């Protein structure tokens, strides 16, 4: 019987830096070649691509540079990091439907040395952004802080509480040679002494990095994966969620700003379709453009109840030996910010048993970007 389920069979990345010294296309090609070689495939085996709507690297330029002769599938996930796990959903959809046999997923940019995403942008006015940009909400920390402040008010959470996650992320990064902050852990005092970005919500050490780099994955069927180089990592479930009154960058229109409704919706659909639940997850790779969103997602995915994330973290549950280790590589605060794609690579490494900070014998990994999420499993 043919098994058309999808699996990640190759991973690749560039180094993560603040000044790559090469073009974004070069970075995409470098990561992609490494992922294809890691899978034990050739460029000619690739017949599909998935990337982000924000990626500057044109599919045709990429396949020309890599020597891929033909594409039968090309798609892009909406937005930036919110769509990170949706890349797995789109790649799996292509493979399981037969629309493509081997899909290359890529994301590459010079976000520090080129366009700095965290800076205000000059752009034509739009109906959406006109609701907040004229009032000074121009950057992601400014935009998100209003959402987070409601959570802080409702549950009595302080910025120092958010700092508990930042310290854990940097501790993990300090023992990960791929991380920008390798050998550079921080203390809670370091966190509290870092400058305010949006007082009283976010300090500098609550915010993700701006990074240069590229990440790529190869997805194919589990049937084909069994004949390739590494043990396959199966995509058990994947979901993306857009709900009424939601938004890519904030939830101002939602009735309850203490919740992350999209993440709750994605979680419910993944648990139902896979037959798995929070207690089955051995490691969680959680997108964190800033530390508070980890609190929201721990609650949305059912690892703890509403308003309980502070105590859950304080009790050691998300550490490397905790009940659900979170971001053992250091996450986007500690390793690099490649729009969450490096989190997927870390999930694959954890399930292969090759991670720098290896969790003990993981079978299932959650990869969450809030509005998109996936469950990966060791075959």
C-alpha cells in the first residue's frame, strides 16, 4: 500500500549573522543546496517549492541557480513568521495530493544588514494600516505591546515575569554553537537592566533578533523517505488559522485580549486530527518575536491553563529537563530570527537525535507560530 503521508527528509541552513556579505538569493541557494544534499537527493529531484509572501527570492531565479529543471508546485504562505509552520502544511498538501513529489521549503533574508524589518517603513497608506500607523504604532514591539499589556493587567504579570523566558532562551543558546548568542547567557538582572523598548511591557532582551541567514527543508512522501539518508520525520498534523476579528500582528478587534484565539483554533484542529494532545509532546518549538507570546502559546496549546504560564515557567516546566522543553536551541531570541524556520530545523534535529541541546528520546515535537502550527514525529 502506498503511503503518501509527508515527511521532512532534508534540512539546511547558512550561518546566522548580522552581516552576511552576500545576496538574499545566495543565502537561499546555500541553505537549499545543503537541505537537498542532507536528504540524499539531487536538485533534479525537486519539483515543488514553498516560501513566504515576504520572501524576495523568486522561485524561477532560485531553480535556475540550483539547477532544478521544472516545478509542478509553487506556493507561498501569508505574512511573515505567523506563516512559518504553514510552510509544512502547504508542502505536505502538495506531496499527499500528488501535486509534487519533493518540495523545497526555503526562507532567506538580510534582515539586519539589508532592510531592517523592525524599523518604520515608508509605504503607501492602506485601509488596514491607517487604523494604527497615524497614531505611532509603526514597529512590531509597539504594535504587539498593547495586546500584551491586557494580559499583564488581567493576570498581574510583570515584565520581570516575561524575563524568565528570555533567560531560559539565552541559556539554551549559550550551549548551541549555531546560535548568535553562543556562550553568552544572561541573568534576570541583565534582563531587567536592559533598556525599555515599550515601557512597561517590553525591554530589549524581550525582543527577537534581527538576523541575516537562510534556512531550507525538503519534504517528500514517507514511502520515499524510507529509502533516503536519515530517519524520516513525519508531518503528523499541520494547521493554520485565521479567525474573525483576528489580525496578523495584533488582536485588537478580539473580545478577549488575554487569549490567542488563532493558536487555540489551530491547536484544537491538530489535536483532533492527530489523536495526540499536549501530554504527548516531548519538545515544543515556539515562535517568539518577543517573550510574552510564549506565555500566550503555552496556554493556547493546553500545556497550562489561562493565566498559568508565569507559574508554569517559574516551576521549571519549559527547561531542558522539564515536562515540555521549549526552544532548546535558544529560539528567535537566542539562536536567530529567520521567521521561525530555524525552529522547524531544530524540531527535526531533536527528533533525529542530533541537536546541540538534545532532549531525551523525543517522539513528538510541536512547532508553533501561533497562527500556524505542526506536529512532527519520529518514524
